[in-house]
C-alpha cells in the first residue's frame, strides 16, 4: 500500500453520493433501504457528516382493553390523563448503513369526474323575481 495514495483517499468517498442525495431529499417522504436488507419509509430531518436523522412512522393504534365498560369514552378513566398518540418517532442512523434512497411515490387523486364545470345541476327556475 502506498502511503501517498492513502492521503488522497477520502474515507467518506463511498458515502458522498448518498450524503448528497440525503441533503437533496431532506424534508421529503422517502423510502430507505439499509445494507442489512431492511427497508422502511420516513422523512429525513437532519443530515450530518456521518449520520442522519429520520422521522419514522409508527402505528397509532391503542391496544385492546378487556374491560371497556370501566373506562370512559375519551379519557382513560377518572383521574387518568388522555393517552397521547404519536405519528412519527425520530431515529438516528449511520450514513454508512444506508444502501439506497428513493422518494416515496405519490399518486395524485383522480380529477373531478364530471366533464363540465360547476355547477353540474341545472339552476332552479323562479317564475317571480327573487329579491
């Protein structure tokens, strides 16, 4: 190994492309594939030199309760605070563990189904002037 070539080698050379892509897709909903084969989606929140933060979505379902009659409808019961649900949780990953990064595909909704503009119903007929 030549020591002169080692000085020219940047240790972040292999992750530079993914680092630039993370900076480009920051605050977008993306699909991340890790080197171990796991895949998940989230929103890139912060990108550092060798790490990045992702807001990963989690399930917001309350577990089944056996005695539903003992609890009130909106609060957990008398004297208990309301259960707080969180949609996203922040996770920190090393940039070297990232294998692929892609934008989450967005399917636009179908346009208005009627070929003519609003209103699609006829105007009512008033035989007398309406003031």
